[in-house]
C-alpha cells in the first residue's frame, strides 16, 4: 500500500483528490493538512510514503516546506501539486528535494501514474510541466542584454504594480518617457506583455 498525504490550503482540492484516490486498492489515504505547521505536526507521530504538496500556501510556502520535510524525513517522496506551470517554481521544488511536479488540472490517470512513479523512486513531470521546465532551462542559457540603472529602476517599480503615471510622479519623469522605457524593456527582453516581463525579471533575478 502507498500511504498518500496531501497539504493544500483549499478544502475542495483535498476533497477532490481524496475522492479520486479512495477506491484505489493499492493506495491508502494517510491524511491532510491545510498549512505547513499542520503538516509538520502530523509527521511528528505519523508517516506517509508520498506527500502531495501545494506550492502557494499562507505562511510558509510549499517550496520551503519541501526542503524541511526532506531534511527531516528523507524517506518520504514529495510530489509538487500546483496551478503554477512556471519553470522557476518547478526548478526550486526539485532543488529542494521533490521527486516530481504535476498540475492541479491533471487527469486521475496522470495523478496515479505520478504517485506510483515517485513511490518507486522515479522522477515524474506531467507533460505541460516538462515542457515548461525545458523552456525555462533554455531561456536561462540565453544571455540577456544589459539594463541601464534607470531601466532597472522602472522595471522594479513595474513589478511592484505601479502604473506609468505613478512611476512618472515617483521618479520625476513624464508619463511619455516612462511609457517609452516600458516599451523598450519589452522589446529589449523580447517579451510580449507586462506579466511576462515581470516573470522574466524575477526568474533571471533582474529585480
């Protein structure tokens, strides 16, 4: 029997996965937690074989929790379970000891395949995750152009959610000039929109 535990802050996700797994003959439901503290508390007196771990949770996130769990209980296999299909998150989970990563929109068949794979000591990525990781690794190898101090300043403010007029007021430029800088950043870093610009900036530690 494979004892499966899940930590996720959404009850509907926990209930849904429990429903998917409850009739599987070779899987036993070990329990669940809705945050890192509860998860750590459970494992003081209990155990599991495979731990399904959400990434985004209040307080300590899944990436940090993954590292702590693998340090304390190296025999447990951790499977990242998230809506985030971004290379940076996948890479960090794997660096912190996860054995795989699947998305919350995965099918029952893919979830079962992932659980069985990591329980055997294999690495498992769902199809979309594998592609996202490959794209991230490829982009990480590309040399980015140098940004000027002003461009870095504006990029940081964009990432903080400031609008062009707010940035202009904050650093004493015209809105037209700020807009020009924003457009130049998109072109220079070869991204199509602000969301992609911020994601690249975070992934490549530009801010």
